């Protein structure tokens, strides 16, 4: 088994995400995924592409680090392992986009220790972008430090905010109410359909802030680390009547104003 040097772990995360990205890009370009089923609701879909990507990632990481734990979205994969590390994987974030031919989806691979996420990668194979971070370091895009192209918004009125919606229609209806209260207070809102990619883009300054409920740890482990390393605050959104828990990432100046509207 390889050592636990964080840089080695990050390199393995990048290798695994990129290997899965090659597999997924080939399937996406071929089109016509036929083996599709639903999970929590009829709109919550999983395809053979999701499963194949997860198997490829698990096989690669398992061969190199067989004692580590592994938690991933598909096939109920959750193994504790015997080491202090656990890999947290979303093998295809943005499945609906993938199935409908929309080129907004990604692979998310993170490794966590007792203190949280140690290293994380969000890989967008179609755009040729790999976002990566080590805890305490600076986030990178394709191996180069991320520098926001413009100053971040200092008020809600300037902010471009990304969000996402639940598969459950009843929860979506509650979320719509929050968006109605928000849309008049900000520059604009975006809904891309892949939380890990939204978080990576927020870290890179493409969005000023991001919030979403119903996300799972595999959706956010890598992306939240990217945002933290980019100097953003990452907050948990507490569960409230009609709305599950969630996550918010924003510059410090925007955190409380956003929490007042969507928290």
C-alpha cells in the first residue's frame, strides 16, 4: 500500500477521476444509455454509466490502497476499511444532464481523515478541467493555482448565485419559495444540475456563491474543500420544515445575508 503523503493521495484522486472521466466521455459521446433505473423517486435516475464509473474508481483505489474505506453513491457502497482514511466518491455527478446529452456533469473524488476532507478532485472531462485541492493549500485548475478573474461580489445585489433542486417534487416546491425570495435580491441565479461542479466553479470565481439542499457527502466532499481553500466560508444549512439539510458556500460578506434568505 502507498504511503499517506497528502500529495500522493491527491495524485491518486486525480488519476481515478480522470480514468473514470475517459470512460464516461466515451459513453456520453456514443449516447443512448439503455440500462437506466430510478432510485429515491422516478426522477432520481442511475445508469450503467454511473455504475461502471464507480467500479473503475473503486478498482483503481482498492488496488493501491486496499485498507482504506470507500463510500460512494451507487450500489450502496460503504466500507469502513482498517486505515484512518476513507474515499468519498460521486462517480457521475449530473446523471440527468448526462442522460439528456447536456455537457454539464463531472466526477468527484475525495479522501477524508478524522479531521475532514484531506484532498479532493472535481473532474470535468468534456471541458478538460480538473479542479483539485489539498487541505490548507490553494485550489488548482489543471495544476495551476486558481485566481478569480474578477473581484468577488461584496453585496447580494452583485452576486451570481448557483443552486440546485431536489428530486422530490414536494421539496422542490418549498425550494421554489426560497428562490422567489432570493431572485430579487441578487444579480442572477443559475441551476446547472451538478453540485460538485457548481462548488468547483464557485471556488474558481465563476459563481459568487452556491447553496443547495438534499446534497449528500459524495456530492460535496471535494467541492466544499475547493471552496474552503479558495477562502470561502462553507456552512451547513440546517433541516427545517419541508426542507432537508444542505450546504452553502460564499464569501464571508455574503454568508449571513444569504442565510437570512435561504437558511
